[in-house]
C-alpha cells in the first residue's frame, strides 16, 4: 500500500525552515571570522606591521582550499562560484583589518573594474583612473595600495601601453586576473537599424569585428579610451543613434538598454589583467614570474642564446612579447612569463645565468597564478 504523498506546501515550509537555520549558522560563523580578522589586525600591529594587511599568497591559498573542499563535498555549486563567495567574505573581513584603496583603469563600468572586484572583492575602495598611466602613478605615489590594468586579450594580444609602463616603474606585479569578456551592444536606439555610430575601445571593436560587419555594416565605428567611457557617452548624449560596446554591468550602471548580447566573435574571449603594487608575494607552488630583458647585441642567435638557460633548467616559458626598448633604434625589450616563482631553485638558476648576458634585465614580479 502506497503512502499518500507529502503535502507540497508543508514540504516547502520545512525546506525554508532548514534554509533559515543554515543562514543563521552561516551568519554566526561569518561574524566569528570577522572578529578573528580584527584580532589578526591587532596581533600584526603589536608585531610592528603597518600599512595594508593584504597578502596575495595567503589569499590564493585560502581560495584554493575553498575550491578543493567544494570538490570533496560534491556540492552543486561550481568551484568558481564557491571561490567568489569566499572571496567576498575575505574581502569584507580584510576591510576590517585595513581598508584597501585599489586604482583601476576606469571610468566605472569597465571590465577592469569587474576584474578588480573579482580579485579583491567588493570590500575595497575601488577608485577609477582616467588612463593606465594614472593607475601606475596612483600606486607609485601611495594614493592607492594596488592597481589593476589590462595586459593582454586572448584574441587581440598585448596591451602595449601596460607593457611599456611595466618596464619603467618601481612597482611589481602582485597578481593576475583572468576575466571572460562578453560584450553587449548598449543603446537608446529602438532597433539595430537605428544605430549610426558604435563607440568602443579599439580592442573591443576588433573583438566584435565580424558581428559588426554582419549586423551593423553601415554604422561608423569610433575608438574611445574605454568601454566604460563609451557607455557613459551614449547614455549622456542627446542623440539616440549611438551605441556602445560594453559590459552588462555598464548597461546597468548607466541605465542603457541592451540591443544585443554576446557580440564578441570568439565565445572564449578572455582578458588578462595584472595587479600592481609594492608587495613581493611569497611562493605558493602555483606561481608565475614575469620579466623583461634585452639582448646584448642585435645579431643572429642573440635571443636564442639568452633564452637557452630556460630550456636547460626545464623552465617553461609561457609567453613572450617584444616592444621597442627606447634605448636605441631598432632595439627591443622582450617581455616573458615563466612557470614558477623566482625563488624556485630551477627558475633562480636560469635567471642567474641570463642576468649577466642581458643588456637590460628586470624581474617584474613573481605572483600567484589566477585560480578562478
């Protein structure tokens, strides 16, 4: 004999009661964590620590543990979602220890702002700067503890201005952020056919070239400083025939309707951002080292001989870009990313062999790889 099924309303009420009880437990534990974070601040102060208490290596290790626990528990949330939740709790607790000011390439609504919140959480004071140069200057001058700048896109390559600035700053790279880029077309125009001008950063226009050729072949394309600027301009101008390529977040911020979503040509379109600052992160076992160097002479095999120690020491060279060095006509800097920390024995041996052979040599930083 089958039992009558449980009353759906009673089952729903019971499930909600369990959720409420769990929420109360979570809130109690978060409050306890925040209290301990305050204790940590006082312990550090008694030990003579001053300034910000953000530790890139420690933060990454906590996130890695959270993602590993998530896999062990077999819960329904993806690892990246769990990491974001833990990131926000960490960010709020860190703000109790020492509120962080983080400069980013603005204005509000840019992907760089989204990368800032992804890496630091929303417990920081995120301060928009008009240019990449201004981000570097804010951190160099101490008005911001860290800065976030774009460095490369998976389809359009390097952000040259960031590379050039890295070669001549006392700052180092403290971390990296990978952000999937999904472009929206934002406009007050009623239809695609009403759009006459599309505003966007040069890289974003390039990332959407095929879509624009297909759907807006007759619209003018105007390059602007950032996608956030594009969205703000379209929102503020009286002419409704303009459209901006920008994020959904920018559309919400500037109250712009979305005419089309995911207009990037490559669905895997991703931009890598760098976190710059004065800190030198310690090894985590999951690190990357960036450096810039210039060969002694512009002659056959010079670059090969300079890089050969990486192969001989089994150091994986993950990326290489060239830029004019500004130290002579047709001389070039080579920006290189390596797998491993500069304190790792094999990396250290390779760098020690290369340093005396280079006309210019600078380690830009060793830092934890992006974890989600």
